[in-house]
C-alpha cells in the first residue's frame, strides 16, 4: 500500500499534484450542483473544496517548504494558465456585443450598470475606513476579496489576485503582512450571501416601491406592439419598374437597401413559390412581406400596390435550431436581418458560447450562434439557408486563433505603463491583457479573417477548465492559512460587510432607476443580474417574468459590467496598495 500512501504524501510528484487537483475538482463539481432554495453555487464550490483540502494538509503537517499541499511553482503555473484561458474565453463571449451595447436604449442601462459597479466600490471603501484598521496593509486587499465575493465575480478575484502578486514583489510591507492567495478566503466568506443578497434586494425593491408584476407585464407588451419596425406587413405589388426587369429579387433588395421577402409570384395566371434567384419580370404580381415602416418605400421602388386574395399557407408551426455559418452574416445585427417582419419567423433565443441570450435588435450575429427559429417549415428553411446552417464548417475547432489571441494578450499584459504617482510601472497583467485582446478579436476579428469561433462544447470546455484550475489552485493555497485568516481573524466581519456591499448599491440604483427613469421592474432585474454577472439572479428573473425583458437588459449590460468588474479590482490594488 506504499504506492497509495505516496499519492498523498509525496508532495513534489506529478502524480500527487494531479491526484489532489482531481479530488478538489470532482468533489467541488458534485457539491456545486446541490441546490438550496433552487440556487446552487456551481463551479465556485471548487474553491471551497480546495480550501478544505489545503486546510487538511496544514492540520496534518503535510506541506511543502512554502506551506502548501503542492509545490508553489506548480500551483502558480496552473492558477495563471487557468486564469488566462478563462478570462480570454470571457472576452470572446462579450466582445461581439461590447460596443453595440452602447447604442440607443443601451446607453441608459449601461450607465446604471456602471453606477452600480462604482457604488459597490464606494461602499467597500466606506466600510474599510469605518470598520477596519487602515494601518494594516493587508486589510484593503482583503476587502477587495470581499468585494469580488459580494458581487459574485470570479474573474475580478482572478485579476485582483494576479495584480496583488505583482504589487507584493515591490512592496515589502505588504508582502510581510499577507500572501496573495489570502484574498480568496475573504471572497469565500462573502460569496454565498452575495448570491442570496441580490435576489433578496430585488424583492425588497418590489415591495418598497409597490410594484405590480401584472402592470409591468402589460407595459412590456404595449411597448412591443408599438414598434412598427418589428411588425410584419403583407401586400401585393404589380411589377412596373422597367429598370429592374431581369434582375434577381436578391439584387433588387440590395439596390433598394431595404429588406423584404417575396413569398409568391403570379405569372401568366400561374402561382409559383419565389426565392432569391427569382427574376423580376414586368407584370408579375408579387406577394411581399416587409417591415411596416418600409412598405411605402418598397412599393414606390417596385411598382403599384393592389388588393389580391392569396391562398395563405397554413402549415404547422415548428421550432428548429439553425447555426450561423456564413461569414457575410457575421457582424450584422438582429434588427438588420428582419427575421420576424420579413422572413415571418421568430428568433426566441440564441446560444453563444453555451450562454442562452435574448435576440436583442442591437446584438450582432457571429459565426457559431445557434438560433432557435419558430415558424412554418418553409420559412424556417429559408432562414436556415440565409444564415448558412452548415454545421460541417464548424466541426473543426479554431484552436490556432485562440492561442494567437492569448499570445497577443500576454504581450499586451506585460507592457509596462508609467503612471504619475506610482513608483513602479503598472501592467495590465495576464488577466487584463488577454481580456482586452479577446474583446477586440471577438468584435472585429472577422474583418481580418481571424475567426474567433470554436464549437460551443469546446468554448465551454476551455472556459470551465480554466475556471476550475484557477479556483482549485487558489483554494489549495488559501486553505493553508484559512483558519488563522478567517476564524481567528475578521471572518465574520467579511461576511456582514459583504452583505452590505451587495445590498445597499442595489437598493440605491433600484430607487433611482424606478423613480427617475421609470425603468420596468423586469428590465431592472436583468440589469442587476447583468451588472453583477450573476446567472442565478437571471434564472430567478426569467422564472418570475412572462417576457424576455430580463434577458434583454442582462445581455445589454453584461459585456461592459464584466470588463469594469475586472478592471476596478485591478485598479484598487494598483493605486491603493502600491
């Protein structure tokens, strides 16, 4: 049985390192799936199991010279590599919608989200100066860990952890007072009640302001009905424009600059199905579908509108997932595609990088998006042909572009930036550099023929792999001093300060959003979920609402909020702890 004992005790062997990580990850995932009140902590539970394993090894005095259950060099490499993979995949996910989220109504929502982020930081600083010893250099970094846990933002923890390690290398007082992995303990204290606090705060807002869910639902429905661009318009036109004679209907649509679909043509007394290759012929009677506010321009361009009875298609409604595979579709918004008003189908949801989102008009399509299309079989097939739906193109994952982006991100993160007032140059680090590069590639990569798409399963796998490797590494390191840091230290204080950081900003923003901007309650719930990058709250919101308003606002503010959460965690460490 010596071989089994060596797995536990030979701390420097590769087998032991893999064995410990496997135990932490397996039990972390299993426990993370347990739901209490319909809420689970998911993969974040890997951190808690890692802390437990690290603490057990500390109690048993099975430690490397650095005081950990595994060699510090291995823990640091796996932690940093996992963080790079996770943050880079997050950047690819938010990149396509990052800049478009600032358009039109998105500006107001993103300003509220940014205000919430700043309020979280402001409340954290207020609690730090009121209740903590500011002369202790370790207290502010620990409060950053509390902040990340209170807003359930694991990428922010990774960025803060990595930045703190760099700062400690140039700050002897800070390095003597704490270790970089200790902030994970504060994060662990604040995280569970952070999830519950967000849900509770939105419920409190509902009762304080006496919001009626029924009235909120009616308002959403009225807003949707009042949008003429989204309403389909059916008409019959006799082709009279000689300049278009002999042109395909696809080219006619391009000349006009308006999207329409010709579903049927009556030619010489015979009715035929139309498609993009059908020729525009003088005297044809065409059944046209378009957006209501485009009807007048289309009529003036094509010919004369007449009244005519057509045998309507009463085919049964089906739902089908189609995949965007045509490069020319990438970058176009859902609004530009006119799926409902022109093609007669509804896109109820779309999946990107394993995340289900609402098809907001301003969101841009990208290769690999999986659209849930609802309509008649013929119309669904037309949309499938339009977007490509050639799954074979996507079977081979684009691994090279991922590592090209990671390479550029690491280079960018390593560039020293001199800032007045800070003695040593600052860096974006292995969290900030890859994140910025990934956002840029996710949004503009297609223009340079750099396809950032990978299959959904590959994207999810890489992202989750990076996350669990990072959490397991941080947990194992934090567990070595967990008892002294939390139980014998300020553990309970981290818990209740975390609750305040979670709840107070939501209540303030909720009152402002409702009384000042008359924001719909369901939109507000999605705003809070997106600005805290918190899927459990989004799930709760979707269950409560009978509409897509929470998902719309969530997808609108999520990209900027994720970026700000990561950036603020780094800036606090850089400017306040250097």
